[in-house]
C-alpha cells in the first residue's frame, strides 16, 4: 500500500467496490481478479492487482474416538466410527501392537469394533492401530490412520 495515501479504491472482482482503507469483503467459491488503487493526492496513483482463488474448506465428516471400554456397562463399549452422508467408508482394519490383524470390516453400515476378533475372542487391553479407507464427496480413496486405546 502507498504510504500516506489520501484515497483508496478496491475492486474485489465480484462486483463489489470500496473506498475504505481496510474493507471487509465476503467471497463465494471462485476465482477473482482483485485490484487495489491508492492516490497520495499529489502524484500519480499506484495500484496492485492479484488473482485470488476462494475454495470452501469442508471439515471432515468423520468422527473417530481414541479410546473405548468394552466392559458391558453401555458406555463407550464399542470403537464406533461415525460418518455422515457425504462420506463412504470402504474398509476398517485394526492391528495389535505386533502388527497382527485383529479386526476387519468392509461393511459401511457396520464400522464398529466391539473389542473381539472374528471368532469373538476378546482382545487384551492396550493400544491398537487402525487404517480406515474412506471416500468423501467424489474424492479419491484416502487412508486415515491412528491409534485407539482399549481399556478393560
């Protein structure tokens, strides 16, 4: 910005203009050619032009807990991954600390681990590693990884 300017003119590229020094403008998603012009009052004006791309950030629609307690009290008894309609879960794999697969599901309606293996043998308390393969809003399949603590 020109130091000591006496006038300001913003063209936000979306049909909105301002003569304020520090205006606020709200954009929708898109590409905009923004032009800022100043004039110190006694010399030629000075301007700068910048192309601005605006894209909404969508927060993840997946909620993954980091601890569960499969003790039958009805509270946090399952490692349950919650997701919303714009997300499709392809696969959930859970491994023990030795890298052995202890649970697997490809059923998008049942992304739940009760703490047991395929034979319903209950796993020991400890830290387990998961790989969750998901697809959101037309994107490519993405692998989300993390740890979950099983507390008995």
